[in-house]
């Protein structure tokens, strides 16, 4: 990788001469296959247990739903680009870089037992082509996903009140996340600074690997605190608008299955149904399972009929995976 100096843009904290250029993206294919088999297996068990009649789901509604899900992902690419380049205006990565970061990051999330498992891949791709340090790029990725987490958990908490007592797990998870998320990431910088003076940290400082790791943590904490506290109101408002649009598309992707079955002829009832189902699914999916396996089906089932749960789960899970594999195929052809 060619190493070049990077000039600081609007912000200078966390910038290092990491380098610029292409990055080789590897995928743990065995883990991907295992994750997909696990998800498909859980869906199959769900079909058997609930008696979901998939013959009622046709290709037109699957196609409409897939288009809406993909549209939401495209908007999320623009949001990632906006957050990075509005904070570091000397960073000028191509749209393709953000596209790869978005979809390959989600591919990692689908095979990782974590609610936000795709951020390391996004950070690595952005860092390699922008010159930002790994810690800084990771802070930007986490800051971006914080909008998704807070938005969906607040909505999930709200809609869960109408599905008690079965929604109690959703209320507990979403409530905990809403309270703990801002506090945890805002305190990283302060905790890291205190630990630096700790006896154990002083002893470990002689090891190069510790210094390198700690530098990444300090970069992350400093950058996250700077972004969250100094990003201007207009930028935050625009980011929230993009966030709402993303999740509106993903929620409305449920609507074709209800419309074609004649289950949501009342527009108000239809909107309530799709947004409550989607928000509850996202909130409970904060539990660390690969791709939300098991918990996503539970959340959707509180609101939707079994065949709609299965159809939407398949579309929402496999559209980004198919997009990521398409991007990987293009990289391999190069």
C-alpha cells in the first residue's frame, strides 16, 4: 500500500498518514455459509411451527419489497458519505468506496453475532482510501449507526406498548440501549485518558502492540466525542432526515405483502402495522445474534401473519447479502 501524507480538513483530530489506495477484502466463506444455513434453518422451523402458507406470496410483492429495501440501502450510502465528508472536508473518496463500505460491512454483520457487527469493515475500507486512522474511521462508522440505533429503539419502545405482555423483551432491550448507548460511547475518551495513567497501562506501554491498540482507542474516543458535540445543528438535522428516509423505505417494504393479500386496505392501519412490525424487529435485533436470527422473527411475529414474517425476513436478510456478493464478484474479476 502506498503511504502518503494526509492534510486535515475541517477537523484535524485523529488524522494520520495511514495511506491511500485499494484494499483487498476477504470474507470468511465458511462462517458466511454457516450463518446463512442457520438463518434458513430457523426460518424453516418457523414455517413448520406456525404453518405459514407461502403459496400466498407471489413474485410481484417480493420484487416490490426488494426494490424498497435496496432503495433504503442506497440512501444509507449517501448518509455515510455525508457524515464522513462533512466532518473531514479534505476526504474525497469515490461513491464506490462508500457503496462497498456499506454493503460489505453489512455482509460482515450478517455473519457476526453482534447487533452492529459491520462497522469494522466500513472503518477499514474508509481508512484505507481516505487516509483517516482506523480509530477515526471507526468512530465515524459508530456515530453513523448511532442514528439507526436510537431511532429504531425509540420507535420500538413506543410501539411495543400495544403488544404487551409479549413485547416485554423488546421493551427491556430497547430501553437499555436508548439509555446506555450515548453514555457509553461519549465516555470512551475520558475512560481511556484515566487508564493511560494506570499502573497496568504504564507497564504495558513498553509493548508496541499495546501502544498501537491504545492509540486506535484514543483516536476513536476523541473523534466520537468531537463529532457528537461539535457537528452543527443543520448537519445533524439533515442526517436525521436521511435516517428517517432509510427506515421508512425498509419499513414500507413490508407493505406489498399486506397489500397483495388484502390485509391493509385502510392506509392508516397499514402504516401502523408496517412501522410497528419493523421497529419492534429492529429493536429486539439489538440482541447479539448473527443477522438477528431468532429474535427478528419473534419481533415481526408480534404484529404480522406468519407468511408475511417469512417473506419479509428473506428479503430484508438476503438483498444486502446479494448486493455484497455482487460487489465482491466485481473485485475478484479485477
